[in-house]
């Protein structure tokens, strides 16, 4: 194993060298974003907003107005497009207005559907019908010290609530704040509070904004900062966010102020001086691409998809690349940052990226063209392969997909421990990056990430450990990474300079001299240590096995005394020990009896083999057929599983569980005797061929007869689904033990002569006691494709883990396709996502095994697919219990809508010390045509 890991390391090293970026020191991008510099984000430097009057009433602030006299809210009927009334007891969307700031006291009100409050003049009613604001849409807001406001229309009259609940500009004179008149309102702030470039510039006004931003651009990032990045910490690239108005500099449209282009010129000058590369990032597009303050949205609306705004974005890209395309410091152009609003259609974005690529290539043949991945509002990243594949066309070169990774916003991160966050990085982020790296497509860039995570209070060592894991994971991206961001006045861990100065993130610049003086001696030392550790490992393995065998011997002996009768009859007769309930009686067989029954454990009688050892078919002299599971003398992994199975299955009795008949001991030989399953395992019927390589086959015949698949008509499949469900329900709820199987899969479902399913292989099962709901383990075991996300990522298992496996089983039974057979690095998918896609498109019939033709019950198929998707939902809490599954299978009860299933990448490891990559090996069981 050690040599394999070393080989993989060398391969990875070689791959990194092949992926080196032209002119980038170190081969890959190790970058830092200069965020908050040329596109202001107020949360990073709130002091920029000091001195703005009515600072809480900047553009985009959301307010609600309530009449003091009527105790009713002002409401734009239908969200706009009609009259405005003062008639609502509760405030919601129609009662919420976004402010457009004209001056410190003058504002316009925008209703939820985009129309502005408008009044024709003195005495007129207010309507929410105007598409664009002007004088008739302008109001002065006068505030008291205790939250009350009076509103004066531009005509000079104050607004008041009429007796008919209308809002009119007909108050004569000036109302007081305490006289109880109908012109007094309480103003409440709700929703978003934007602090972007637009809010700052418009809030200060052009004169003051020019002064504030000129000083900010001069001092926030300096020549010394570029020197710090380059010479001290191995950073080779800066990603510089810019706004669309930079193309109009030095006289950009109001309220923006000039000077950002001259500052960008300085950045390129300093980059060349210190050997850094620059990525220009169009961070704020005209109309705003995501409604956030960092896109310089005025009020949270997304108007970028309008054709004029898209063309203006392309013009900005052309301006930048024509100006800097021949500059040796330019590495790439990021065409658009974080277009994650549902108001941006994917086809519009794709067309923009294609056009943007062509614009860049007009002026530069080598600049990297970077296309930012869509990010959903709940923080969960959609499949990047969609954008990845859409932008890999003929003739395209140096194309990069930009992914932004934050373990912050979604609630799933809030309660994660440090190790769970790290596990998530490796199980989800790194596997995603590896799959994209391996695909024949664009390069992968982690354009934004931060050394902050979850919602816990973390120590210095916690941050160092998490940061180290991020550097490892994101360092595997083929293009590289860039930290967000270089400075932050408020959140320390978002500031690269702060975390470096305070040792919260530990970067190392490895030079050639270091390789020669340190790495080679260390390599020799590592080899020596590996040899020593290997010797210790072999000794401990021998000791563990010896102790395990001793424990197994004791378990079997105790079982014989308490629940067994001896079968020592000369004719090898078999006593049927069936009893009611869970008091199954076991029998003890002597070795000679079992040897005779299996023809001295003849190879022809061998049914299969797992980590515990081989399984043989046998026949007693009374013609009773049995299956004998024999613990191998050389077994290194199966002792505990073998012992666990003895303890558990001896206490369980159900028609849908495989039945343990007895056990046998002969010296150091240990055997379990089961009822024989003449039809074998379910996978022999479902799948045309197995996935085992030829060197594992031995003399067993593994190819499945295609005619077996045809034996499973729909009625049999539906009955098998129901039988598995009842068996699992018995394990979870109906037996006196609560058992979590942990390795439910098609090869562990055996079929008797009537094709009745029997759940087998309880070596990995665990018993829950009392009101226990969930458990954790450091050793994740099972089979990829059937394991739930919370089990893979955090080692947590529960009844819902088995429910997930059962959901995979249902979909495999319906389709006769393996879940993991869909793996494709160019377009990551699996049976779950394939089924989800067809289900949402109304094409559920395409999921069904084509050998069934149309000989099936559509209602039962729909029911099974629906239940299967419910069972494989990402969050355990969303999955049904087996009791609920049983009700849904046996009745026509209402079923909730399923949520999208997860995608997990195939991997394997059962080493508890393997760190965040830990997973499960697929405990291989060779299954012959004849089953046990």
C-alpha cells in the first residue's frame, strides 16, 4: 500500500508539471483576489461609508410604511401596476418598497414587481405604475428621532391616508410627528441592506465620492503589497475584480467616479516589477448579474440578461483585452463573476461566454479565458460539468472553468465539526476537482475560497488544519486557486494578509535547493521508516488475528451451550430446528459431516469467496441442501465480521432474512451453515455481467446468462422489492433488536426457489439500543454506490443509511442497471441522477429495463421510482423510514415530492488512518451462477 501511495504521488507530481501555466512561477496559479479595491464591497471596509447622511437609506434599502392613524400598511396592489392603498394589517411583499436615492432626503420607491410609486401632483392619488422614475416619482422623506416619517411629493404636498384607504398627496400644510394626523407613518427597514460601489458613490455624491474613492484606491492596495505577495509567500498571481464602468474611465456614467483605470495600470506595473501575473475579473456587469452588492446592483434587481447590458459587457471585455492583451503580466480574463441568479438563463450565459471567448481571441491568442461556474443561492454547487462541457468546443484553447468554494452559507455546514468539514472537502470538493481534471475539457480554477468554515469557534490549530486541507484539495485543481481576498477590515480570516501575518494559514515556497538538500534525505528516511512500520504492521496483524480467533472460538462455544443441539448422527440427517418468533435453534455439525456434504470442500461446489473465506454448496444424506461459509485460515479481515454475523443472525428469524442453521468447529476451523438458496443472488438475474476483473475469477463462472434477466418479469421484481422492504423493516423496528445492516446491495440479496428475497451478510451490521437514532464510526465500510452521503463524509449511520441503500436497490431492480455503471469523468452522473433527470422530464418509462417491453404495471413502476428517489435524497431527515416505505408500497397513500439525489464519486479505502479520503472497500464476493 505504501509503494502504491508513493507511485500515485509521483504520478500526481508529473501531472502537475504537465499542467504548468505558461509563464507562471511554480507551474500553477497560487493567487489572491484584490477584492474591495476597484469594486467596493462595504462589508469589507465599512469606514468608506462614514459621512453619508441617512446612511441606512442607501439605494436598495427595503422599507415598509405603516399609517399611525389607521394602523395599516401602505400596499402596492398586485406588487405594482395598480393603485396604492393603506389597507393591510400585515406586511409582506406588496408592502415592501426598495429605495432609489436621489439626494440625502429625496427618494423614489420601487414596488416588488419593478414599478415606481408615482403621483400626478397636488391632490392626486399615488399609483405604482411608472416604469422609470422622474420628478413625479420623487418624494422627500423627513424623519423624526423616534422612527416616524412624513412624505412630501415633489409637487410640495404631503402624502396621507384618505378615508377610503387611498394614499394621496393632499395634506394641506406641514404635518407634525405627534399630532395623530393621517400623514404620519412608521418606517421599518427589512430585507437586504446593500453596500456596494453604487450605494457608496450615490450616497456620497460625485464630489465626495471622488475624494473618498481616490484615497481608497491609493491606499488600500499598494506597491508594497505586491512585493509582500511575490517575495515573501510564493504567490504568483493576483485576480483583480473590476466594474463595467472602467471602460468609460476617466468619465464613467453617474454615480460612478473615475480613477479605477489608472489604478489598474498601476497594478500591472507592480505585477511586472515583482514577477506576478494578473487576472482581470469582470466582477460587476451592467444591470447586475446576481443582485448582490459586489455586482454593484442598485437595488438587488438582476437586469444583466437584457441584450444592451450583455453587449455592454462584451464591449468592456474588448476594451480590457485590447488594452492589456499584449502586456506580459496578463494571464487571463474572467468574463463574468458568479452569475448565480435564476434570472440569468443558462443559454444566455453560454452564448455570452462563447462571444466573450471570441472577443478575447481577437486581441490575444494566449490569454486564458475564464468562465465562472454558476452558484445557487443556497450555497450548494450545481454540477460544474454542465458549464464545463458546454464550453469545450473545437478551436477553443486556454479555457478555464472558475469554481467558488465556501463551507459557509448552507445550513449543512453550521453543525459540522472541524473533521466533518475536512471530510467534506475531500469527499465532495476534491473528488469533483479530480473528475474535472481527468476530463478532456477546460482547466479548473478555484477562483475564490476562504479559510473560514461552519459556525463554530475555532482555535489557531483548527484554522491551520482546515487551511492545510484546503491548500491540498484546491492545489489539485489543474489551473490553480486564488484566495478571497487580500485585505478585509472586519473579518480577519477573510484577509489573506492577516492570516499569513498571524500564522492562521501556512504556505511554503519549495525551491530547487530545498529539494536537493532536504527532500532526498527525507525520502531515504521515509523508506527506512516504512520498512520498520511494515514489520510492526505485520506483527500486529498476526497478533490481532490470533486474538480475534480466540474471541470467535469463545463466541461459538457460548452459542453452542445456549442455543444449539449437536448433530453427530452417522447418516448426516438434519433436524429442522424451526421455531416460532425469534427463538431459532442452532445445530452443531462436526467437521466430518460437513466435509462429506461438500465432497471434501470440492472446488466444483464452491459458490463464492469474500474477505472471510469461501462458501460451498453441500447436501446432507437426507437430501437437505446447505451452504457452508468457511472462515479462511489466512483471513486478515473477516474474523470480526464472521463473529458479528454469528451473534446477530443467530438471534434473527424472518422469512426475508437468510436463515442460519448451525455452526461447526474443528480445531481452528470455523464454519457457519445456512439454508441453501437455489436461485443465487439477485445481481445474477439483474445484470448481464459482473464487474470483477479476470484475475479474480479463478475457476468460477462469473458471466451471467442473459436469459436469467428475462426470468424477472415485473410481478416478480415488485414482489422482490416488497420482500426486501419487509425484511429491512423487521431489522429496524419489528425484531427485539434494532439492527442497521450497513451493506445492503443486490449481491447480498439471495433468492430461494420461489424467488423470495432473503437479506444476507450481516458481518458489518450494528445493533442500536434503546432510543438511539444515530451512531458514528471512524471506519467507514460498505460498498460505494449504496452508501449514504452522511456515512461517506462523516461516518454517521442510522436507519436512514439503510433506507438510502434500499432506494438504490429499487432503482437497480426497476432498470437492471448498476448505480455506478454510469460513471463518466466528462459528465459525472450515476443511476440516481439519471433517474432523477428522466423523472423530472416525465420520461419515467425510460428508466424501466428494456427487456420488460411494455409488460409492466405503470402505476407500480411509478410508485417504485418515486419511492426510490425519496429514499436516496441527500439529507437523511428527508428520507422516509422503512415503516413509511412499507405503507407507500402496499397502499396508494400520498407521497411527497423527492429532492435531487447526491452524486458521489467511486473510491475505495478501508484504512481508518487514511485521513479525509477514507472510504470503504467493496468487500468483493465472487458469485457463481448457482447461488448459496
